[in-house]
């Protein structure tokens, strides 16, 4: 199934982007079938991995990025994020190759027309440099599940994606920046009414080990509720 071509005109830049459904290979990971029991088991290896999880700088990411098989696995794992109501209130847009080059040229044209043109253009390096970008697009499905919870689910998808990518051996960085909020930029991406960019997940290989950064003191941001605090 294919969407028809869509013409975007962005302050001096216009192009036609076909919006195809992406064909992905069959998954190589063995996924549980619906209704399968999934025992809760300790995994010290997972805890050790999470204790060292660190985003890679987008400016250090280079080819190769995930191939078609790894991309399928990455999207499948990200889609296992918590999702109250089983609504899947998000979708993925893949940016790579010559299509991504065209998308970045469109962003450059938009940035050049902004009041903060120099700053906006400089920030495009984070999406121009990595070989693969996945836009996680959030929407709100009608029903009983609050909008806030559905938006949080899209954020959880981004977090799952960067974590799974690192577990595969790729560098990953979850960013937004001005082109996640600029109307012309989101039109260029093909967002529909009510959709928002939860994140652009930048992916690729990296030769530079990211350095540990300052982390919050969890004791300073943690309290325990007690009934005597009421009133």
C-alpha cells in the first residue's frame, strides 16, 4: 500500500516526497505469541547494561547504521514500550539515504527564512550527520485513555529505541530541536493534524566512547508519602 506523492513548499524550497509504507524483512528475534506466558526473571546482565547506558553524540555517528534486519528488530523492540489501552498512539518515519538528504535540504531552506537563521542552520548538523534517523510521531487516539498518558507512551518508545540500539552495538541519540516544533518542518515531515514529533532518534556507528555525564542524586529527588503529611 502506498500513499500518493505529496508536494511540500517551504519558503523557497519545494519538492515531492512519496510517502510509502516501508517493507521490512521478517524479524529474526523470536517474539512471543499472543497469550504466551512471559515469566518475570532476574537479569543481572540487563541491570549492568542499564547502569552504563549512555547516549552517543549525534555528531559522532557514521555509517554503517542498522541494516534492514536490524531496523526491523529495533522497531519491534521499541513498540513493546508501555502503552495503556493498547492504542499504539505513535508511528515511525524512516529518514535515510538520498531521501534524508532531500529532507535536510528542506530544513535548510526553512531554517534560512527563520529570524534565528544562523542558529537554526547550525543545529541541523545533528540530523544531517547520522546515517539513519527515525522520527517517532505521536498522536492521540480518542477514548478513555488520557492524552497525557498517550504522549508519555511515545516518549517511552523513544527511550526503548535508544536503549535497544545501544544493546545492538549502535550509537543512538534522542533529540527534538526546533524542527520538531516548527510548522513548516513538521509539514515537510508529513505530520497530520494532531500529530507531534516525540523525538528524532539518530542512529549509526561511532568510534568515540561517550564520557559519563553528571547524573542526578536520586536521594535529593525522592520522598516517601506518609499519611501524617495530609492537611
